[in-house]
C-alpha cells in the first residue's frame, strides 16, 4: 500500500519498465482484468499495471487496483499520438490537464471535451508536475508540458484538423490517460501522465510521422524512472 502505480495499456509499453526493474514478482497478478507486476525500480517498490487499450479498460482496471492496493500516486506511461503541429515523434509529453477528445455536449452548454455533470478537465497533481520539471528531454528531442486528450476514436490525418480547431493547445492524444485522471480525481489521488509520441496524427511534409513503439516506450520508462527518483528524494509531506 502506498507504492506508486505506473499504468500502461500494452505489453510493449510495460516491457522497458520490466527490463529496468532490479527485482520483480515472478508472475503477474490479474486484478480487475489488468495484469499487475510488483517491481523494484532503483530500490523503490512500484506497481506496474497493464490495463489493455481503451478508456473503459483503463478506468475499470485502475479502480480495482486502487481499491485493493491503495497506491500513493498514479502515473500514466507509454506512447501517444502527437496532435499539435510543432511536436515530433520521440518527444516527451508531460500532461498537466486532460480532456476527452470525443465528448460533445455543447448543445446543452458544456464545453468541448466535458462529460455532462463532470469537470471541464482533469488536472495533474501540482507536486507531480513540479517533480517532473527535473525530467530531461530525450536526446535530440523535446519535452512538453500541457494538455493531453483521450478518446475512444483514433485521431487521423483525416480528422486532425477538426480536433486541432476544437482543442488548439492540446499536445497529444491517447486512449487511456483522461479516464485514469478522472478515476484519480474521484479517489483524490495524485495523477500525472508521462508519455512519448510514437506517431503524428497530421504530420507536416518535413516531419517523420512514426517511431517504433519499443523506442518511445523506453523514452517514457526512463522519464518515469527519473520522476519516481525525484518523488523519493522529496521531503515527506511536500
């Protein structure tokens, strides 16, 4: 109880963290449909949760893990799609706030991305955002802090224009992080997303649009490792 939970969707996103572990449980537990590994990363105990892809898988798995293990913080890791025109593959995105790409109740006075009756957006823990300032940019790449989107539909070159128009400041999109942020908000748990861009939803002519998943998963894993080290070094109660 109290250990950080690092949440990924896919096995390829979990593998770099398993490779970095100094020790780990011999076999994963199955909790709420998710695969859970108990790891030791740089001497710290960490729960690695692989939820499967999608908002419902992410939310249901994290809820089960919270109820059973009571993690102290939750970090969403792995890959994402680059949305804003100035981001590039391999860049690291640290989410500060989160919205749903395909939630549209504007006809009833809600803002784009807001589920009726719920907040306009979900926010990262200020303490985690502060700790993430120490996370360096990947070699030859950039690190960004800002809005991340999640939804049940892929953003593609065909619909990226509309998404950018509705969410002009959004850096990236994935299929889990906002659902995880919502669950953490409901449980008053500190949350942060640290993901690397694997593909660009609408690349410019001179941009590389795709990077192998194992490469970006390792970028995210190393950033998570640095973040956890910063949290471990922080004075208690900060």
